[in-house]
C-alpha cells in the first residue's frame, strides 16, 4: 500500500494542504482562506475541513486519515504542538496540535514553518543530499531551519533557529517579539516596509513617486531598485538591512559551520541589491575556514517546500514513533 501523508502550510491569511507520497509527489491539494476570525477554534475548524477535503480528493475512504503535519509561522514548543507565539495569527500559547487532533480524532504534529521548509528542501529540493544545512527565509519576518548531520536541530524548547531575533544593534529598534535590536526589526519585510513608509512620509519623494504616490504601495523592492540607481536614502536604509543580515548570516555560519546556506523569502529574492551586499558582508565577516566549505543557494521548491516538508516530517516521525 502506498505510504502518504498530509502536509499543511498555515499562514495568516491562507491555509494550504496537500496529500503527498513518500517520494514527494503531490497527489491532491487545496487552499482555504483564513477569514478575519482568527480565533483558534475558527482556524482549527477551517484547517480540519481543508484536510478532509484533500484526503477525499486523493481517494481516501472512511474516516481514517494518513499522518498529518502542520507548518505554522511562529515559535512552536518542542514536542507539544503548542504555538507559543504566532504573530501572523495573533496567537499566544495555542495548543494547535491538541485542538486539531481532537477535531480530526487523531494525533497531529506541528512544526515551525521554516523548519518544515528546510526539511522539504533537504528531502526533495535544493538541499537534497546535504547533511549540514542552514535555511534562512527573509520574508514578512525572518526565520530559519537548521539541519545537522541529517537531522533537524530543534533545541531544548524548539526555538533553536530563531535567527530573526538575534541582536544586531544593542537596545536598537523595537521588534514584534518585544525585544530591541533584533535582525527582524531591521531586515524583516514588514518592519523594513514600515521604515520605508516613514522615510517617504518624512519627505523622501523618490520612493513615493516609485510607489505611484501611494504610501500603502511601498515595499522593499522599490527601495532596492532606487539603491541600484544610487539613491542615497535607499542605500542608507537598504544598506543597514543588508549589513545586518550579512552580519547575522556570518555569525550563524561561523557558529554552526553548515556546508549549504539556503536562502529564500521575498526580501531576499526580490531585492537583488540587498542580497548582493548581504552576501559580500557575510563573506567579509565569516571565519575563513567556515567560509571555505560554504555554498549559498536559493531555495528551489518555492511555495511547495513547506507543505512537502510538513508531510515528510509527519510520515517519517510518525513511523519512527
């Protein structure tokens, strides 16, 4: 009998689910919008419907479901299924695994979203065959997943790779986590966009013009284009973000010594000026011996990585358990 599992990517506005076989092939998939009601009970009900929908699409019979793994943005307490902090959904200390498991009448495993992405890339994508990998996503926020000797490293509490909350400026800008000076406060897409909007409101006409006169349309890609054209304000703000990212990547690579640094997310992929400068800074800061073995590669599976990784983890860890 073919071994399959269900992977779920739970974001702040949409949930996606897929039935995936052991070779990483998607047999069925579906998406459901998460409405404005982000109460845990409402979101769990929507995700449970979605899971049952894809199971039926894949030809599932009866009430029994294959193993289910869920990737969610935020800090997930190791081995509990509890989302300690999920900023996209506004959650704190929500037992997602327990609630969803009760709705489905079976156990559900919950992972940090970048942890799931890392495993998807390691099993089926750009990191396949690499035993020591650091995956860093710079999107709305900044997260990471760490694989060492072929195994995910989660740490004592499950937050081993929270790279976005490493400090780059002592007592610096306030971060959404409540701390100050975090990398995410300077280079995360949401915070970077806010800094850019503030600069435009303060008289940076070139950026406002690039956004068609609409401050709400400002995003890092526009400022990245201006930096490539030599705009001093763009170089200042995007340069600070790039330097902060490069410093953090260098420190992480020096500490962890991966053979592959896999980079993705909208800030990295849509801001080439920032990406080049961040890589240059990382190469200048990293311990030379650690840098000799390190390759930088962009993520290869796109939006499917998290679903594939969550499904693979559910199948493999469920089998191991």
